[in-house]
């Protein structure tokens, strides 16, 4: 029951996080638009039936039923048809243009979005994109720099009672053994929950540092400073040399050409780390954030390839990659599993779950940032590209001494926008299917 409640809580936290991200994204558009005089009649979180709304000035603020997005309505997004290229009466472009301009009262004609200068258009349309970037960076910095990255810590999570007797070097699953078969940890008085402060004079703050110190000290008696119940104590520990499994950097067992587990003789104490969080130093945060941003941009740039691999995983042709594309269903499952991990047992500390959830929300915002950079309507990047093209045309006209070519006719891209929208719906459906049949 506790596990189920924790799982549901994770999904609810994700939904709330998405709603907040969308709300701030739309504020990134609305605030500069209002500042530049554009008329903004609606600001809503969600789609579908209206749940609640209120009017403040000329803008109606509200919430709708489906929290998978949101919108801010800027009047006059589409400019009038150029005199030399009139729309075909009754066409989709003609109807859309008429509807856009009809919403503007005569006294508000100067408040249309299309009348903004190119720099102001860029600020309005890039506002939402940059908001997601900032949110993503903040979430990641909080996750790894304040709460800390999930890691094996220098605090002991387990103390083995007896020396390993299995030929593979695995710890023996027994608790009662003769005194001479007790592990060095038991003989020295180490307990689960102790924090290794230093080992043979070497300060330790991570499990990797503890392992390195044990390997360096060999099998001689060494002084180990621990912290227990808020007080520091010094114990004498004498490791013994035993056959231990060989593992890689991720802790996975390494096997030989014959498929058998590899072992090696090395100093052994009989202690295991507790899972916890380790803060990334401020000097390393830019590199961590930069890697996350570039990785997200790369994933969006190779979106078709990623989609092909996802479909192949769904069909069972290949293994699902942990770095591949994920739908909101998959992200929801991750959120649920994050909060439910170790719920009620204490095996996964709260700090680890908080860090993982913040990282998930950070990755989601970075994905929204990168995805909206795609220069196609109806994405924000399509509007940014239109404004850039308008600015370039005007610049070239000035340089050549020609008349101002005027606003870029973004209405002509409506068919492209519809096609892109259909493709996005198909892609979302495919990824949802993959997350159901081949979940991460």
C-alpha cells in the first residue's frame, strides 16, 4: 500500500511539475508581449473544458482539464495578405487570416503582434524557450549541487559477519561463524551506520575513496576514524587478503572469455556502502549542466534516428536505450518509480529520491527547450525563424537601397504547421506505445 501511494505521489508531482513548467513557459511569452503593447485576451494552463478562470484587466486567466500544455493568446499573429498576393477566397489561409484580424477591434489595430519590430518579436517568442532552459538548469543545479547526486557514500550500509568462503569470492550468506572466521570489520567493531571519516590518515568522503584507501593500506593494521551517533572514534582495522569478484566502474561483474566470473586477491574488510547523495562542487556544475544541455540538443537533432531505434525496441528487434526518446507515459512511470523506490523500507534515502525527481524535471524542461528550438511551426522555433527571416530581408533591402519589404507572411506556413502537428501527434502515439510494450 505504501509503495502504491508513493508511486501515485510521484506521478502527481510530475503532473504538477509539468503544469508549473508550462505556466512559466507561457508567462515567458505573455510578460514581454504585454510589455510591448500586444493585446493578450487569454492565458490558460491545460486544454479542453474550462475548470476555473478569472479576468484581470483585459486578460482572462484560467485552468483547463488536460494538463498536457497551455497557451497564451496573442492577437494579430497573422499579418494581412500582401496586396500583390491575395489569398484564395475561402481557403484555409484566408479563413485563418480573417479570424486572426477579426479579433482585433479597430482601436487595437496597432496592438497586433505582427506589428512588433523584429527584436521584440524575437524576445516574445524566445521568452518561453529561454524560460524552460532556465528552469532546467535550476532543477539540475538543485539536484546535483544542493541535494547531491545519488552515489555510494562513505557511510556503511552493511557489515558482513563472516569471511567469504564461496569460490567466486561472494560473501557467504551466514551470520554464525568461528571467531577466526569473523571479518576484519566485525573484529574492529565497525557497524552499519558508521561514517568513515579517514582511513590510515587519508580523508574519505565517498565510497570510492574508502576503497582506494583500503587498497593502498594493504593488510597491515591501520587507524580508521569513524563518526557514530554524532561522535568520532578511532578504531584499529587489519584487512585480510581474500579472493574478490572483479567489477567494472558501474559495479557490474566482469566475466572472462569462458563466461566465468573473474576474481582477484585483494585486501578485504567486510563492509558495504550506504546509498546516499554526494554534492557536486560548484566548480564542476557548469560542466555537468553543459553536458546535460548538449546531450538534449543532440537527442533532438537526431530525433528521426532516435524514433527508429524506439520503434525497433518496441518490436523487440533491439534493446531499449536508456538515453533514447521517452513519452510522457514513460516519464510518468519514471516519476512513480522514483518516489516509490524503497518506500517504507528506508533502503533508498529521501535525498536520493528528491535528487532523482529534480533531475527528471530538469531533463523535461531541457527537452522542452531543445524541442522548441526546431524552426518549424507551430513550435516557438518556427516563429523565431520567421522573425529572423523578416529581419534578414529588411537588412538586405536597406543594404541594397530598396524599399522595406514589410512583414513576413507567416500565414503561408499554416499548411506546414498542420503537417508538423500531425507528425507530432503520430510521434507521441508511437512513443507511448513503445513505453507500454518496452518500458525502460
